[in-house]
C-alpha cells in the first residue's frame, strides 16, 4: 500500500465510484530494473492530476502504460469502467485516451489546419461536420490565425500547443500530457498552464500531467502524485506536497 | 470592360488562372495532346505510345504508394507480370468458356489476383508492424519470386521463351465485336485508362483515405495515437497499388502480344522506381509523366547507345535523389510557387 498524505480534504477528489481511470497493482520492469511497482491510482472525471518525481521515477513509463505504448507486467487499468489493460494504442485512442509526447509529435511538413484535420479524421464525426470542428479546435487552442502555416515554421511552444489541439480534435476525454512545457519560455509556460486549465474546465476533460517545473505545477492548482523509484510516494494537494518532508528530501530539495 | 460582357469573361479568366496554377492545368493539355497525337504522329509513335502510357499507369501505382503513403515498393513488376500472365492464360486457354469474353475476364482476374496478392502480402507484413527497409526488402523478394516462377513454370508460362497472345477484341455484346489489331484502335482503347485512373487517384488523395496516407508518410506513430488503424490503410493502399499494376500489366500484354518473364523482375521494378523518382513521387502527374517520358527516353537511349544508356539513367537517378528530392514535378511546383510569391511582392 503506497503511503499517502494524511489529510481529510483529499477525499473529495479521490472519488471511488465513477472514476474515469482506475489503476491497481500496476508493475513494469525493464530487464530486472523496476520502472513501476504496484501503483494504485484513481482519477475522477473532469479532474486534473500532476505527476512529479525525480528523473527515473517512472513517470513516463506510467503514462505509457495508460496510453498503451508499454504493456504492464501485472496490474489492471480500467477506463470508464472497462478493463483496457490488454487493449492496443489504437483502441485506447478510439475510447478517448489521447497522449501528448515529451518531444512534440506532430506532422511537421503539413499545415496547422491539416494537422488538426488528421486528428478529426480519427473520430467518428461525419465528413460534413469536419470543417467546422477543425475551426472550432483551432480557436480553442488559439491557433486560428496560424491555420495555413506549415508546422516547420512554428516555435517549439506553438508545436506543443498544436499537439494539445490534436488531442482535443481527436475528441479525447483523458489527456495524458508528458511535460507539456518542456523547452518553453516562462511566458509560454504560463500561457500553457492557462490553456490546460481552460480546456479541462470548459470541455470537462480529465488530464494527467507530468511536469518538472514546480511553478507550473503550482499554477495548475491540481492535486499531485509524487512518484519515487517507481512507487507512489505521496498524493495530495500541492500545498501539502510542498510541506511534505519526504518529498522535500527526494525531490524538491534538488531544485 | 463593362457590365454584362465583362463578368463572364472575367470569370472564365479566373477559372483559367486557377487551372494554370494547379496540376490539372498541365494534366488536361497533356491528355488532349495524347488524344490528338495520332492525327500527326508517325505510325511507330501510335504503335509504341500505348505501351508507355501503361508504364505511366504502372508508375502511378507506385506514385500512390510511395509518394503518398511514403512506402517504397520494389514489387510493382510482380503485380504487373501477374496481370500480364493472367490475361495471357485467360485468352490462351479460353477462360470463360465462350460465355464470358476471355479478354474481359482476363482483365478482371488480372486486377483481382494482383489486388489479392498485394492485400495478403500487405496484411501480413503491416499487421505485424513491418516497416521501412524491411518492407522494401520483402518487395524485392516478391519481384525475384515472380520472375523465377515465370521462368520455371514453363508448362504454364512458356518459361524463358515467353508467352505469345493475341490482342483482345472490344466485345460489345449484341452490337458486335471490334478488333483491336489495328494500332490506332488499341491506341484509343488504352488512352482512357491513364486518364481515368489519374483523375480517380487525384480524387482519392484528396479524400479521407488519401489524407490518412499522407499522415502515415509524415508521422505514422502520431496517427496510431489518434486512433487510426494505419495498417488497414496501408494494406488497402498496397492492394490498390497492386491492382493498378496488374491492370497495366494485363493491358500491356494484350497490346504487346508477348509476355516475357523479365516483366516480373527486380530490374524492371527498379526502372519503375527510377521513373517515379525522376518524375516526382509526391505528384501523381509527375509519376505518370515520369513513367511515359523516362521509359520513352530509355528506349531512345538504348537505341543510340546500347552500352551506356543504363549508366546515363543511373546518373540521372542519383542526381535527382541528391538534388531534387521531389523530382521534376517538385522542382516545377517550387518554381511556380516562387514566381507567385515574387508576383505577390511586386503587386
């Protein structure tokens, strides 16, 4: 059983009945090296969660097992009540799990519009509704002006936002964001925080966000799960995590 | 220019301008030229050109798969030969039993068999995640096997001596049957195939299917994470590519009246790759014209310098790969875009 922050008010976000994502006993080893060990995790619909932890804590492995890019050795993953542990990346994406990669994975040689179009083509929306939907998504990520630009010519930050736009255009319900502010300026990082908060709030999306930037995590005002050596060290509101002695020792102290 | 008279003229001008800026602006004049060519072309040109048009269709089959899905195939000749031998056998053995025209049946079976072979190969390779170089190597094997089978199964294929067949006839049922023995007749019988296939593919690459193929070329992993089953699309694209190559092969066989095992070989497949690379693989018109013109030039070169023509073509190929990745079509469209940007700046 992972130790948790002892606090009364973490119960309200840690619902048990209708979790959009519920993970039990998730374990993954790479050639004997433990990446994730017996992780229990639950996320209520329409909520955000930040995952932090020192390098090698198993954050990306954890997200990869949710998106299907890595198979777990043991444990179960339930999404909207269904066991998806053995489902493929494609099947999970079709169910509404969408992932943003650490280095932005977009279609570099295509236009911004064509990028979002491909995301929309991955949904079951009828052909007649696609054009309007693409425009809507571009407006949501504030990239309408850049629709005809080739992605090559965008800044690193804009590519990150575009990739988030792809997840929205794909009708994702659960966003898995692996370091969405990597390589961004302070200003861009701040804007990204606003974007993620706005999208999850307005579209009632759930999100799991891996982050290194502690100011960004504070900005998001979301509960935090701390991973350390592949295990859940502690979970709780940001303020509690910040105060937690153990967390300070393994992680925050390094900053 | 005033009032009522000016409007339509301006509208037609706009249409002309738009046409001139698009691929169709080149494609339509080319097809009109091909349609009019027998009026002034020599007898030999009328005889030989359908063959190059079918090479053009073969090049289109690769242009679709390589240019749009981004996957190179050295197996196109295998499908071409499969189509050729299928119609050959159908006509020789009188498949259809006199009830169904054996030429038509041969064409239909050629397309079906080639599509089926490509679909089976594609399905098994793509569904287990074979990509890039490994796929290319397996398509090379496909060509090697095709040529070997054509040589060794001599009781069916005629082996190294090849297979002679008659030209099929244009059978219009109750209206009668028209011979395609004349070069002019078969010229106009073949001509609609590259035209229709070209425009059908143009439509296809603008559809959802084509857009997903481009997505596969650009970033397949991203598409998978967006819930698109890319192996299904790749298999369908390869099957379509095989079907087109098979059709081209069948028409080629009946036009040439002779099928040689080398039609299935790696060497011929490599030529197809060279045509498409030089023509420009991301443009269907580039691939089509590459097939027609480069094949034509190769024949010409082989006549004037039988020792060195392959060397000339090889050097040309290397130059294109190194300096003009988009081939001639890519260079032309870049030049047009640059001129347009210049015009915009001046205006």
